[in-house]
């Protein structure tokens, strides 16, 4: 069954998902929806008109303000998949989605990106095997944190680099103890804003719950040219265990392209869930890897 | 449901599995079976007397000569889990086990080790995400290849080191092409045997199908003291992709301890499969990771 799909949100991730769908053979792209007025793109407010014409919606909006609201609205009429990444709110969101998807006879695939997503899986695997997992991100540009800064009134443009504590990574790999928590990373922000807004913008950033509060956060105010010169889609991350016994790492040239690859790959699992009416919300923990394979599983064994 | 379990085979892996079971709370160890006459261990020929008293048997015999025969016999009366690792025969074995386990109302969990097992999963995941996986083992002592040499008549003792081509690993990580196949590793064998047996033993080693044939293989004949000084349980391995985009690696102080950790962790999935009469053969591709978790999955997300 080739699913008819739509994309909601047409930023970096939405465009990367579109590219993956068009390059592959798993999905038939019916429509792209956005709140912005863009050529060839349907207004988000009209999405319900596509009920019955779209089997699965890829939700590619921002996790901070959009995704939750959109997911809880769209699940009433559509199967959905997202890469929702607000760790602090995940359980609440997914629990609600699970209830709504069962009530409405729908399937929701949640948080299929690299973290949450692949890294969540690795943390669960490591711990299941008896190895405490430690997660490090970066150095790299975080799309979610960047968007969170851009959402602050007065901010014209911004980027946020997540920087891991190399010293602590080395300690863990050497089998030494480290203090755990938000101290294992710091957050470097570059922000374009009017001079008179700097103080309040900085305050808003460093006190933002879930995103910056409690982290060592540096805020640099720069001009647009300087900011543009720093922009990158590259990112990195790793899940490691004491003494480096077990280690999973990513080195990404393009964070949105890789996330789009994860979301479109796991979306292949949706076809069978929909067909067999296995309604409910699923995360990466709930799907056997056989559900996304392109070839006979024995070729990998 | 706490499963009543038994162990079949009491070598390095069997002993490591016993240690894990006794240290954990998931299983009640009923009996250990071996072909050898050992104190406190039941003779393998009497295993069927335990029908109905054991929910799950951990098969810890050698993959070359024992496991297949034992699996196909025991599945008629027991649920089983193994870490069978003869890549060349896996599909045939598991296909037979699947048929027999369904006929006999049993569950078989196959090839739960690190390779096959965790590495198989990673190859499937990488490829599912669109990244061709490359697997490298070592440098480390391979239990299976060591046992295969020891099984040759005239061999008093032996060990086999699997050695990866560091040059090819670097090439792949740099995004360069490599020639694929058995050339990516070589096999270093240390063998204790009588002088007059050396020629035939060497011939038997280098021509052994599945294990050595086609590999660059070096055979060193040494005395027992030298051999003992080289013995180690350490092993390593990695599944990598071009340009190092996605990378999974293991650095093991004790190969049998780690394999025992994998097999006993995934054995936790057996309880529900047995209870819900989901008969058949399962590999690591077929189980969602949620089936082996000790804690709420949201703690890992």
C-alpha cells in the first residue's frame, strides 16, 4: 500500500521531508500545508478539507509553539507522524495523542528524529543491557533552540550552538565519574536584535524553561552578516557508556536532512499499522525494526 | 511472570549466563545441562525429563557443531533462546526453527548476541535509514573461530584473533570507496599441536568453509605457555557508514560476559511471547525494544 501523504509546515524540516518523499517510492505526496502564504502550498486552515484524501500527515512545524497544538487537532481526522522534540513535554503530549488516536481510529507516530528518536532508542537499549547511557549533543546548531530564540519578540534572527563538555566525555570514556545534569553542555547563542532590546532578549533567553533555564548560556549580539556567516546545518551527538563499552554516534552534515530521513523511514511502518487498525500512539520503542526494512531481514543478520 | 529457566552448555558463555541470571531478578534457574560430566550439572541427555518444569532454555553450546542440532531437538519440548552465530547458516536454521516452534507451540529467540544480534540490528537500521553499513570486528579473540580450530583433530589448544583493516576503516570514515568482502579482515591463529600434525591442521584451518576459507589467515604454531599468555576475553567491533555519519561501536573487556548480558536481557521478551502464545522464531528485528526495558519508556525518550 503506497500511502497518500501530506506535509504540515514548510520550513527546513518540511522542505527536507518533501525532498525525501519525492526521491523515494514509498509515498504519494498529495499536498503541503503552511500557515505562511507560499506558492504551491495549501493554507493550513484548509487541511481538514483533505480528510479521506490523505492517509498520513508529516508534522514538520516547530516543537515549541506549533506541533503539540497541531498534533492534537489533526489526529481527529488524520494519521500523523512527527519528530516532536520538547523532552520536558513529551510524555503529556504522547499520552494525550494515544487517547485521541484510539478514540478517532487513527495512528500517531511520535518523536521520530535523532533525539528524541534514535538516541532515545539507544538510551533504552543501553540501559536494558545494563549500561547507564550518557547523551551528548554537539557541537552543532540546534534547530529547536534556534527557533525558540527567534520566537522572542524583538529578535530579528538568531542561532544557537549546543556545546558538549569534552572534558566530561573523556572522563566517561575513561571510566571516571561525572556530575550529571545540565552542566554537561553549554549553549552559545548569537542574536540579531536592536540595541535597546538586548537586555530583555537576553533575560528571556536565559530564563526560558526547558530550553535554556539551568544551562550555562552565553548570548552574543551580532550583526546579520556575522550571523549569516555562522549558519550551518551540521550537528553531532553521541550516546556513550562508562569506559566506552557501547557507543552510538552521529556526525551530520545536515541536521534537517538526517531528521527527514529518520521520519520518512519510520513512516514506512505506518502503512501496516493503518491497514491492520492498530490505533494508538507509537514511539521508536514500540516498533520492531523489521517494520522499516527495505530488504529481507536475513540479509542483515 | 518469573520464568523458570535452564542453561544448555557450560563453557564460557554458559557460565557467564549463569552469573547474569543469578545476579538478576528476572529468572529462576532450575538446572544447567552439559554433555560433560561436571559437578552440579545435569547430563544433556536427560534434558527432556525437565519438560514442563522449565519455561525457557538458554542454549550456550558452540555454533559450529552443537547449537543447530540442539535447537532443532529442544524446540519440540521447550521455548529456547540462543546466540547462534554461524552467519552462513542462519537463515536455514531460523526458518526451520520457525516452522518447528509453531508446530510445537513454542517460542524461539535466535541469534541474540552482539553479532549476530546488536550489530545485525544496526546494519538493518542504518540501511533502513539509507546508509550502507560496514561491519568491522576486532582486533579481538573470536570464541566461535577459536572453537572451530579446537574442533580439528590433533589440535590441543588454540585461539583466533580477528583483525580489521584499519586502513579500510579510515577510508570509509573519510568517505572513500573500499573494496568489500573478506579482504576487510584477516584472521590470526595461534595453535598448539604436535609437530607432525602441523601441515594437516594448517590445511584444515585455512580451507574451513564459513570460518576461514577466503580470508587472509595466518597460522602460528606455539607452545601452551605462549598460547596461555595470549588468551583474552576482550573483543571489539563497529558498524559504520560512509563519512562516519552514523556509527555504533563496542569495546568489550569480556566478550562472553557481554554476550550473556545481551541474551539474558532479550530473554525478558520471552515471558510475554510465551504468555500470549505468540509462537514462532524471533530475531532482534522482530522485537520492539520496549519488550526488554526495565523502566518506563518515557524515561528514555
